[in-house]
């Protein structure tokens, strides 16, 4: 285990390099065409994961410039998932009970296409969404959401505070792990969160990632994977205290964190997960080493399966051109020569090609007609939703899962 020259962006301790993925593309940088010019100029960077034994934060050591990742070509539109719509509607109903509709407003950082704030807009709650990607912000606005295209930091928080005042609720879902300068975000939140307000954050959970050996939760845009201990360390530096958590199965395992500026009583659930992290040796370097070994095994197992079936003349496709699958495909050396295409329902992605591996992305409406022999479920976190949809469409294929191990499903 090598020590890097980098300091932890959470607590400033020296971090250890545990996993060098080699040259990787930015996961959401889909290619519009495949030719020598585009292939030659495709941006790649050396992706290394570092771990801080002091605060348990797992992070990418060398994060690409944020403008390369979040811009008017951002490929993820959250509203494509009916499951996530339902998930966020439940959160919205819960949050509304904490607000005075006449005087309070809610701020969402990383509001994407307005999947969450639309519930507040429809019920005429005061709200504001902030997102750095112009194309998803424009979609949010078309859906009636009040949205601002900007990177959120201390300066942005001052501008919002001057115009809207303090926010009673701040929500950040699946976004904090996108942000390299977490200290700037924490400063901004401290500036704009009301004294009696609540900060709610939801992200993929570190312990779940270790448990299933999910190689693909880490990519350029996911440059942090958080735990209770690492979040406590970050926000306590800015006088914001964690007091409760909720665990969900979304994205292979996610944690929702509740913070306040006030000294609220810590819940028994929070203490339970604090103890769980300690019992699972979250500060032990061997835990991270075992995770690395699991990731390598998953990659080899998937590659060997694809090569084997390809030699048999089988047609192999993918389902869900997810950002996280870019890590698996590139690290496993699975490209357009091994996979015929990847099916996806997001209009922005259809007709483009996966970064690095240059696999064509086709409309999911063609899946039933094409009927590939094997279909790798890259959007495995939406397994139930996808298989049920294709079963209703009478699609025929053998589904291939690879997290936490290779598994074939013959439901279609």
C-alpha cells in the first residue's frame, strides 16, 4: 500500500493510493460519432482511488476539471427512472411536513432535470434548484422548476442568500460525491442554511460498496464515496451536525443523512450505523485492500464470460448506458468488438457511443425485436423495473448480472 503525495479533501490527512485504474474516460462524455479525429482527441485521465484512514473517505486522487464533466452535454437525466420518481416523491412529502408553505423555501443542490423539485413546483412551494449542467437545468425549467445553472460554492450561496434569504431545507441527492471541493460546498451550506433548518444528503453508501465489491461506483463524476464518519468529519468543521440517517437499497445501497446547526439528539439509528462502520473495520486498510481484490475478480469474471460467449458466436448486448458502467467496461477491456450495442431509453444518449469503449447506444424500443442472446444489465440498480418492462414487452434474452458476482437470469 503506497502513500500518495495528496491530502484528503475532507480532513487534510495523507491518503493512500489503493487502486490505479489506468487511463479512463469521463464516464458521461458520450461520443457523437466514431472516427479517427474523435478517437484521437478523446479525453482520458489516470484514475486512482485514494483512501483516508483518518476519516474513512474514499476519493479519486486526481479529479478532472469540473467543466469537463458538468456542461451542456451532461448525459444523466434522473426523470427517466419511474422508480426514482417514486423515491423522490416520498422524500418530497416528508420534507413538506417540515416547511411553512407561506414563508419557507427549499434549496436543492444538484437538482438535475427537476425530478425532485417538480413536486414542490406543482404544489406552489417556494423552491430553487442549482445545477452546473446547462442542458438538465433547461429541462427542469421546462418542467416548471425554478432553477439556476451554476456550480454551488460559498460565492454562489451568498448570491442566493441575497436574493432568497436562508433556506429552511437544503437537499442534496446523489451530488456530493460529484464535487471535488467539498469544503466550499460546506461553507456555502453553512452560509445559507437557516439556524432551525435541516440539511438532507443522500448518496451511495461506502459500506454497501465494500459489501458488493462495486467497482463502478467510482468514476470521474463520482470522486467521493461517503460514510457516516467522513460526513461527520466534513460538516462538523463547519458547525453542522449529523443527527439521523436512513438506509435505502437504491443504487446498490444508499444512505440519507440529516444535519442541523442545532444540537439535536442523535437517533439510535445513527448510533447503530456508527457502530456498524466500526465493527466492519472502516478505518482498517485491509478492508480497502479486500475491496480492491473483489473489484479485480468481478472484472476478470465478466471479461472471461463475454469472451467465451463471443467465441461461441452469441450476440451479447448491454442494457442501460450508465455512467458507472464506463468504469467496468474500460477497466475490463470490454469494447465494441465484444458487445454489439447497449440499449437505453434516454433520448440524449441514443445514437451516441460509450466513452473509451465506443459501443453504440440504441433505443431500448428496439430491444424486443433484436433479442440478443445475452444482455448485460449495466443498470443493475434498476433491475426489477427493467426486467418487468421487458417481460411485459415479451422480450427474449438471458440477463447477465455481475455485481457482486456473475449470475444469469432466464426470466425473459
